[in-house]
C-alpha cells in the first residue's frame, strides 16, 4: 500500500447559471451559461456542468504542474460527477450528455496517463463549498442577491471583494489581481 497526500487541490461547483472553481494556491475561474442556452436555469442537467468543473480543474492542475509528479485532489459537491471521474461508462447511452461526458472522461484519462500525476477525488457537502459556489453565479438570478456580486462585477473586482469580505475562505498565499 502506498499512501500519498495530495499536494495540489482544485475545488469546483456549478449551478444552473454557471460553472466555477479554483486551484488552492493559484487560480480561480468561472464561466456563465449564456441565457440563450437551452440548459440555462435547468437544474435537471446540473450533473454534467459539475463534472465539467472537475474536468477543468484537473486540466488546469496538469497545466500548472506539468513536470512534477503530484497527487492531485479534485473536490466537488456532486457525487455523480465525482463517480464519473473514474467510471463514466456507467452513464446510459440514452443520456442527454452521454457523448460530451465520454469526451470529458477521455480527456481526464489522457491528462493523467500522459503525466506523472495521480488523481484522487473527494466529496464535500454543498453547504461547505462556499467559495466555488459564490464564483458560479452573480446578480439575483437565483432569487436572492449575490452577497458579493449583486452588481455583476468584473472578475478582478470579484476577487478583490473575496479578499476583503471573505478572507477566511482564501489561503494567505492566494494572489491578488495586479493593480492598474
């Protein structure tokens, strides 16, 4: 038995309006689902965006640490997405997102096998996935105003707000955006 402690961590989340995540010591990212998309606001298809968030974090971790042999840990609050990291073949071929899921699973497998990394995953309760959740939406599209982004700020401004209002959610080493 070999026990490895993950040294690199990525946490992600999604909601029916966007997908987001961050690497513990280097990057945060987010993208919004366009209001014209057929899945905009559809919670019934949220499993796939959750998986997509985990895929993006695996990809970013591999890009950020290309020449090392790291144990990578990806964390999310969706058990289906976590299960698909290692066994996407269990999804019904009739599923709406079967083909996209297979492409994503193939990409994760390629990233890990083409590197010296190993991949681990962990579930966290949705109520504790605060930072990634707050990155995944803005405004009041969820029925109540976003506590930091009701006015839909730029990414730079949102990071500054995280640092000033929720410093307990951000590691001390996490970079601030460059001043202009």
